[in-house]
């Protein structure tokens, strides 16, 4: 069983209970729908009863013409009234049912979206983005479609069958019992078939999720696909996923076919059994008399039809129900995923830059290999620390732990001396910011992207922040200034410009702990100077942790932490670590050689540096 399969598995009843728990779907609404369905079914069932009444008390009875016509008139009027009542209550029930289901699905969709936004990046059960999208779009739609067609008729059919059976029992219990036995036997006999259908539809829904995931990945990576000329290979992969969905859908055909025939066989069985028992009783072969009038027989046969038809329909639409159930299950499963990392309730935090402490912190993404182990580090308030180390040494994991994107599997992370798990989300996001290497920009204007950093921020706040970071001239130079659109994911801006927007957005947050993953992408010298200046101003007065990819960043930090194989192996100032002559000194020598032989860093950039030399908080 894979990690993703380890989610809670919901049976139909548990699934419906879960939906009721998470939505405002009330028991009262369900009762009202059931009452309306019963009234509608009663209206339909009343027809055979009126026919029986007319037959027994007028058409086949020895009464005078006046009495006959009175009885027929009453029967016809009652029949018309019953049809009208059935029509109106059926319409109201349909409306209620669709509205209720739509509302519940809307609520589920909203909840699922909210949960996706708060998903823990470390939850191994979380799907890829595309598959999650499929869950809140396609899977919800399948349920909606079913509710609007099969769901309504299922409610109507089941109520009609129940009522028809009750009236049949009132007419004559032996054949009614037979109908009941066969009626109960059908779902029991078809149980494994239903499970078979359910499994096949689960596979279809998973396949559709994977198809979405592949499509989304291709759209996001379209530039890379074109750049490497791998369109054909990607198309083949996409086709393979489309084929997989088609095959999964084809595999539902056999069980669905059997499903339909089960309904047909059952209805044939019921009709034949009733006729046989009726005839046998009529000729005295059963040893008992059914004692039925001609009207009763006609009414009974009508009622059998009223039982058999909906049963046939209900059984054949069970396949659609299984598909909808599979979709609903995939939506509900999202709600079971870890809701981000545990947010506490503490909102009051000490003022000023954060002191950071890790006590015996360990983290592993997979059970077999720790990404970090037994890390003990104290970073003083206002200190500027550079994190260096080879790729895969645990730098990003460390950054995620101090910003609570991950919670430690062992040990404790403390900010301002408080366990990070106790701090409320709102407080943490106001005081702690992380700037990734290539920050994500939304398809809005430069000004709007920056303003996102602070709730309620307007153009004046944005301008003030830009002035603070020395970026006013840069924004003025953009085609439409602050109103310049950045395009999808910020594609209309250069990598350096995207960094500037991200830095300004972070400055809006005005955090007391700043964690930066230094950009490695090539930025032209002019923009780089701007970036470094903005960084120098942004980091001033804040505890800053930088994952350093540049030599001068480590050189100018107060302190350097060298990571190796998930642990801090060297800790000290740049000078101290150089003097130590260990890993850092060797890494630094390689950096130095590469920066001389490959791309010399402009002196103005070195002077600007993230941590200007000599600056200590
Ligand atoms: N989401 C993940 N799932 C599984 N393993 C992961 C995940 N993220 C990181 N790892 C593993 O954890 C270890 C530490 O990764 P981490 O990203 O912290 O290293 P890093 O020093 O930041 O590397 P880089 O400089 O390349 O970003 C690596 O072995 C990495 O393969």
C-alpha cells in the first residue's frame, strides 16, 4: 500500500456521515425531502387504488347507473388530485434536493480549497497539484451531475418501491412477501458486483486525477519542454495517460452491463413469481386462497409494475451512483490531509527581532533517510547568519523548520524563546517571512503584488516601501510604473526584477525574522546591484538567515553555519571558519576559484553585499 493509499477508506455510510458533519446539510432538510418524496410516491401509488375502487364498486359491481357514475366520478377526481399532488410535490422535492446537494457540494469544495491552501508540504499523502485540482473540479462535478439526474430518481424510486410494497402487503401479503424477498435478494446478490463496479470507478477517478496532474505539469513546464524539444516525448506521456483513463473507463463496462441485466432479471423474476403464485392460488394449488377481487388483482399488477420499474432503474443507475461516490470520496479525502503544520493559539509575541533556537531538531521526509538530525543552534536576536553547504545537506529543510513550513519530527524550534508550534498562524505570518529563490508573482500589477505583503496596503504604502529599499527609480523606469502587469507567474519581468518585487513585498510584511534563499539565477549587473542594495536595507535590524549561494554573502555575515549531511558541522564567523581550515575553508576556496575563473562578481555588488561588511544587526 503506497503512502497515498494510507488515507482513511470511507464506506458509503461513513462517507455520507462525513459529508453531513462537514457541511450544513441538516437532518431536517433530509426529512423534508423524504416527506416530499413520499407524498409524490403516494400520489402515483393512489392511481391503482382508485382503479381498484372503480372496478370493484362500480364497473364490476351490481349497482345502478347513478351509483356507478358517482363512484367513477369520485375515482377519477381522486386520481386527478393524486396525479396533481404527485406532480407538485415531485417538483418541489427535485428543487429542494438539487439545491441541498449543490449547497453541500459548494461547502465541500470551499473546505477542500481551504485545506489545499493549508496543506503541509511534508504530507506524503498529498497529491500533485493537478490531481488536487481534479478533486475539487472534475470529481465534484461528477457528484453534481449524478445528483441532478440519478440521485433524484433514486430517491423517488426507492420511496415509490417502499410504498408500492406497503400497499401490496395491504392487498395480499403472500405475493407481496415474494416481491419483497426477490427485491431484497437483488441487492444482496449484487453486492460483490457493486463492489466490483465501485473499484472500477475508483480507478477511473484516480486516472482522471493523474491526467490533470500531467496536464498541469506540462503547462507549467511548457518553456522547458519547448527549450529541450521534447514535445513528442511529452505528448506520448500525455497520450499514455489519456489511454489509461480510456482503458479504466472501458473496464467499467462489463460490471455496468451485468448491473443492468441484474435489474432486468430481477424484474422478470418478480413478475413471473407473482403471476405463478397468483395463478396457483387461483386454481387452489397452493392450499390457500388469495381472496382477491378482480379490482385487487388489477391493482396488484399495477403495483408490481410500480415496484419493478423503479427497481430496474435504481439498479442500473447504481453504477452512476458508484462513480459519484468515488468522486465524493476523493473530495472528502482532501479534508483528511494534514492541515499544514500545527498552528498554536499564541498571538502575543515579544517585540523586536526574533531569537531563534533549535534544540535537538531532526526531520525526515522519508522514513529511511533523515534530512536533518540532532541540530542544536542558537541565533541571537538581530544576528545575520549565512547557511552554506553542499546540495542536499539540509539547508532548505532548516529554513522551512524555522519558518514552520515544516514541524520537526524530533526536538523543538523556538522563536523568541517560544515553541514555534504554540504560535498562532496570524502572529507568525506577520513576524516571520521567507523569500524563496524565485519568488512567485501573481498575474497582477507590480504594485498589487507588492501590496499583497500587508493587508489593506494602498499605493502610498507601496511607494513608501519602494523608497525605503531604494527602488523608486526602478519602478519609475517600468513601462507603467506600479501599474505594470507582471504576466503569468511574473513572466513579463526579468528574474532580477521579480526578485525586486518579492523583496518589496517582504518589506511590506516588515518581519522580525527574515529567511532568504539567495537567488542563483543570472541577473544583469545593474539589477544585481539594486537587488543587493535592497537586500541590505531589508535585512537591517532584523534577524536574518540567508541560504548563501554567493561567496561574499557568507563573507559579510556575522556568522556562518556549515551544513553537511543533515547536521551543522562548522559554526563561526567567516574568518574563524577560514582559520579552521576545514570544509568551509575548502568550499570557500572552490567558490573563490570559480568566481575568478567563471563570472567575476562586480566590485560594486561586493561592496553592497547582503550583509554590508562590519554591520552587526
Ligand atoms: N519533499 C521532499 N521529499 C523527500 N525528500 C526531500 C524533500 N525535500 C528534500 N528532501 C531531501 O532531504 C535532504 C535535504 O534537502 P534540502 O532541500 O534541505 O537540502 P539543501 O541543502 O537545501 O539542498 P539544495 O542546496 O540543493 O537546495 C536531501 O537529501 C533531499 O533529497
